[in-house]
């Protein structure tokens, strides 16, 4: 089982920013840059809570970052 599968199995289909950072081995700033660029699909709950769709992380791992 890959690391993304482990995280998804543990947390369902939405991941926290910290979980995405760990899976992709990137920093917080880069994670938010990918969100802003539309590379990662996300859902906002209120003003401070952001969750990222696990399938968009999987797609990013499979296809890479579009430039």
C-alpha cells in the first residue's frame, strides 16, 4: 500500500494540508501554491479549515505537476 493509500484509508477522502505535505514531501507554501494554481482540489470549511480531495493528490502523484 502506498503512502497516499495509507493516509486515505485512515482519514477518508479529504486530507488536511499537513497530510498532503507529508505525502508529497513538500512544504506548506508549495502546497498552497498548488491549491491556488488549481493543481489540488480543495474544500474550505469556514475561514480557516481547508481540506484537499485525496483523488486530486493521487492524480498529481500519477501525472505530475503541469507547468
